[in-house]
C-alpha cells in the first residue's frame, strides 16, 4: 500500500476580507518524508498557504489533509502532526529557554516528565543547552531562530513547516541549521520551507513548488527543474578590461558586459559554451576564469516568474 502523503492540498482558495485573492485553487501533494521548498516572489501567496496549513489562517474553500486527517474533520489531530516555525519570533520574552520548550509540550498534552528529556535533546542538538536558563529576550537572532525550531519539534510532529528559516542568519549558522534539518529529514520528518535563498532550496530540498500570483506554476524535483533549464548564465573573467570596440565585435552573440573585466554569457538551447568562448578569445580577449552566475535554481525561478 502506498504511504499516506504528509500533506494533501486540494483546490485551496483564499480570499481575504479586503477582496485579495491570495490563493486561486492550489493543489499540491507532499509525500511523507519529502523535503520541499515553496518558492515564489513577494506576494505570491506562500505565507498564506503556510498559514492555512498551520491553522493560523482560514481557507475560503478547498481541502487539506495532514497525514491522512482532514483539517475540517479533526482539526486538532491534523494540527498535532504539524510543527510550525513562523517568520516572526513570538515568545514570551521573559520566559526561560527551557520553559518555552517544555511549556509548549503542555499544549499537546505531553507530560512534563516526558517533555524534559525531549527538550534537553533538542536544545543540545540545536546548541542551546548552555542557554537553557536564559530569558529569550537575551538571545541572539540566530539563537532565537533555533529556539523557534526546538519549540516547533517538542511534540515530535511528522511535518515541519518553516517560513524563511535562515532569513537574517549568518552563513556559518545557516550551514549548521542545514545540517540539523537534513538530519531531521533523514530521520523521517517531512519538511516544507519557504526561502528567498534559492541556493538553500537547491542545497536542501528534493522537490520544489513554485507559486506565483496565488497559483502553483511549476512543481517537481530540483533535479528535473534544473535539467529543463533553458538558459544558463556564465560569467567570464577577462585578463584586461573590456573595451567598447571589443563589445562591438561581440554583437550578435548572447554576451553583455557585466563589469570592467567580466562578460556575462547567456546560453540558450542550441548555443554551446565553446562557440561563444572561442569567439571571445578570437577577438583577442584573454580569459582567466569562467564561473556559473550563482544558484542555477535562481535562473529557473527568474525565468518562470518574469512578467
Ligand atoms: P508571500 O508570502 O508569497 O509574500 P502572502 O501570502 O503574504 O505572499 O500574500 C499573498 C497576497 O495576499 C498578497 O497580495 C498580500 O498582500 C495579501 N495578504 C496577505 N495577508 C493578508 C491579510 N491578512 N489581509 C489581506 N491581504 C493579505
């Protein structure tokens, strides 16, 4: 028998009181154990969707099941399968770290003596154990973010929803959070995150759903999305500064000046990098280095969502 999907969203619509149609009939199935990124430009409807899944926002119509339980049939049970890490910190600022995590367990009816060892493990895994007696307002931004994650996991949810988990987090901490999330996913927790760092989605997630103007415009594995990439942008560093005369000679090629000593080469289907690079060399420009322009997923994303 096929495994029950972690999340099944059927034709979900959301119209806010203001008349804004934030979701226009979104359907999405997230298999159990998946690691999925929900991507989209600002205002696309990501937070609304996460809010509906978390039970913070009411949908206007459509169906949602979590681990096979409809939120309309047994809201509490469906909700108990989910852990949420919203963007905004929402602790009681004077409560100590350990109490924030343990008290959360109480909302799910988990006895304190069961919650304490779980909290200890989570705080150790998230490198917050030393801070357990610190009030949350004394923590750094990165620590607060990790505390949000610990709190969201105390009832051992099957699905973890993270809204921009590493926004404002420095590179080093971001990497350690990635490691933590990967391990959590390897241990079986389904993870859905929204992110503005497409590199994050590319590094962490197996699947991606791209949402734009309230509708899912693309959904699939990161691998498939990248294979279907119709264009690739390369940055070519030159030995000498690029002169206007040389740019003239490159006219008709998919080449632009990026900065004094860098050309941007946009390859479409049918273009081969070799032909273009040969052309650059043939006009006397020495090439020192060729780099990819950044996250490849970013290119797919920009292409799909450009107006
Ligand atoms: P995203 O998270 O992708 O940036 P949102 O879900 O926050 O997108 O917003 C989707 C649309 O719904 C936007 O047009 C936004 O202005 C609108 N919206 C979001 N929250 C509310 C609200 N509480 N009341 C009215 N409109 C809202």
